[in-house]
C-alpha cells in the first residue's frame, strides 16, 4: 500500500524553489504512507528547506554525513544544498510521514527562533497536535488564489512554533524531574494555601533545598510561580466569565479582594475592573 497526498504552490519541478522575495514561502506540503521499501536520493540536495515528521514507522536518513534511524514522533529539517538520502526497508511495518518544503529570506531566522535549527533530529511526545498543524498547512493549498501564499506561511509558522515548543518540552523533561510532582500539584491546586514546606515534602527535600532547585529549573521562586498561576487564571476568568472581582479573587485563592486587586495590577499593569472593561477607564467603546 502506498498513499500520497501532495499539494503544490506551483506546478512541476518548480516545487524545488528558493527565493528571498518573501520572508517565508511554502513551496509544497503533503503526507506519505507506504508499506513497500524505497530509497530517495538527491546528491545535490534541494534548493529549499525540507521538514519531515514521522507519524509511524521508521527509516534511515543521511544526517550530517552519518546515516541515522528516524522513528515515530521524530522529525528533522534538512538545509538546502546538502545531499539528501533516506531509505525505508519495509521490514518493521508501514511508514507514515508528513513533509513540507519552504524557503524565504527569514526562513533561517525562524528556525533559530524556534530552536529547531537545521539538520538536527528533534522528538515530541504528543504528535496529535503536530499532525493537525500539518493538515491545516496542507489545506492552505486547496485554493490557489492571491491569499494562498500568506495563509500557507502563517500555517507553517504555527506548525514550526508548535514543533519547537514540543521538542523543547521533551528536551527539558529530565530537568524538571526533581520538582515534577509538586509542579503538577501547584498547577492543579493553585487556589489552595500552599506552603514551600508542603511542596518540598512532596519531593522529599528541605524547604531551602527545594527553593534553590525550583529557582534553578524554573527561573523564579515557588511563591512567584504560584502567584503567576493565580493571576493567569484570574485573567482568564475575568475575560470569559461574569464572575465579580471578589468571586474571581476567592476562586484563585485570595480572601481579600483589595489585596488581590493590588497584586493583579502590579503583575498585569491594569486593574481587574479595567481589564473587565476592555482596558478602558470609561466610555462605551
């Protein structure tokens, strides 16, 4: 079985196209499913960037002059002008991967900002959202009109941002291990009166050691992290519910609405009431 869904901005060989006329330009995108062995080789590589992400299966890929195995949940962005070679043996079940080719004057900077880089293998734990982003990118090719290029560029930026965040989360997974239990507890029970002593006990540490390790990993103290959680949730409630400021304060863990309002304004730069009014001090606009 072999299935291919390919979407092109231009026809024919013009898919392999490099340009600096736009910040970001998606040449083509698609999905491939195969049960049969194959090898793809381009000694001179492509003129554009090649993003590949595996949904299932595995294959061998030439990366930085070395052949490596790329597996389910892994992806890579291959730079222009480098030899391109990948092989699917068909031995370990079917292969399914999504791909996109892109170019543009800001393509390299975008890859650096998302920390994906070029010719570096990255991995994500949860691929469902990534696959959905690929599908949205592919849908941008359904209507080839004057808006198509901008729509596809926007979808690719969203896809790369999600990939970068997901890959970074996987890279940092081991780093947060010492405080993972307490972090999960804080995010779930942020409205409770949580003490550093209580949080430290969850990780079998002294309060001072816990605070030191927490700051080294998260870049802030447990207290400030908890306040940020509360304020973020308060903003969401003020924006999406009809709860009063007092009710919101109680919902995020503050018995004193005046103290909550002062703390909220210090963090958000605006009072809860002003936020509820759309950021305006008065008027009907």
